[in-house]
C-alpha cells in the first residue's frame, strides 16, 4: 500500500477495445489494444504483457499473439512495416530469408503501407535484455498472421491469413520448422470490453486482498497495509478493468484531455526482498 506507482501507457483510445487473457493463476496478464474498425490488411493490435513474476514488456503492433500454455514462451506475428528498401534488407538478414522471397510475402495495407508478418517466439523464463539482443524471429515464409501453441506447449503454431488456417509447427528454441503432426492450437480465453463500455459501466475489481474501484473517474484501492490495517489509497485517474493475482498490476481506462485511453498501473515492488504467491521456481 506504500509502493511507488508507475503508469504504463497503452495504445488504446476512446473508440478502441481492450482485450486480455490471464494466466491460469492470474499472476500474468496479456493485454491487446485493438483499434476499430478492424481491417484485415492493416495491423490493428498493439500488445503488452505484465506478470508479477516477470515485470512488463511491450510487443508493439502485432497481427496475432499467444502465450504458451505454461506461460514460459510467447509467440506473436510482428507487424513489420517496410518503408524503404533498407527495411527489407534488414528483415531478410534477421529472418534468414532472401529479399526476393520476402517481396512475395509483402502485405499491402488499406492505408497504403507495406508490412511483413514476422513470426517471433520469445522466452518469458530467461528473457534477453538490452539493445544488444537479437530478434527471436523465424522466416515470414512459415506464417505469422495467426499464431498459437500445441496443447502441451512443445511447439508454436503459425499460419498465414488463409481460412481455415494451414498451421506450421515451429520449435520455440530454434524458430525453425518442427517435424511433427499439426493439430489446431490450444484455445485461449480472451475477455474483451470496449473502452466506452468501461466508462459507462464501471466495475469493482479484485486483486488478492485488494479491491479497486472508481470514484469520480479516479481509481482507489482498499486493502491491508503493512500493519494489516485496512487502508484506502488513491491510485490514479481512471476506471479499473482487471487486476493481477495480488493487485500488483491493474488494467484501467484513464481520462486524458477529453479522451479515454488504456493504461496499466504498476505497484513497484522489490521481489528480491520478499516472497510472492506468484514466484516461479523455473524463473531465473
């Protein structure tokens, strides 16, 4: 209740939609800001992940995104904008794909832009940090407009825009094709709310022993302080939407200059000095 609070800004605005999927124990939250209306040829999703055992990270514009069933990996189709020839050369080098092959997979969007769907698979247990990290990318020839995971999480699944999808299995550690039979991906439970609906119909949100509610377009939290006494604290402007297991991260809609936008409030805790029900034995 005395931790500093950081505000993580999301891409969503008043007319947009927030959708999210939670880890089974609610310790992690993957949030997608979706611009509307959705156009098939234009990337409309911007993804952000928070987890009490991990921290936070953004993925930028994606065609699709999915955590592995155990939340040890995450796969997404990066919407890589190709604005100049050098962008194509960079993508070719990073994905070990020839320039000529990439040209055949350019997506011409409704807004006149050119994009690639680059399949990316990142580890959430032992992530690389810093500008020196290379993109964990596979070849766009494998797919990238849709992503998923096998039910046991051993392989990522990617496909192009075709319906029904033609799934290709990829080994997460090497980002290359896996010699395995392919089935439909493990289903994800997504929740979705338009920002306008959040504003018009605010809900009380729980995160462990803490309750988040909106009062006069501001988020307040009520719960035990370090002395086990019930306390109420101002969090920030907005309306709460969903919280992680112990309330460390709270997704909210925030009023800003006569507009509403999506934000995540983060209570900055020092996990090296405490234990948490979200600590993972496999995290390093």
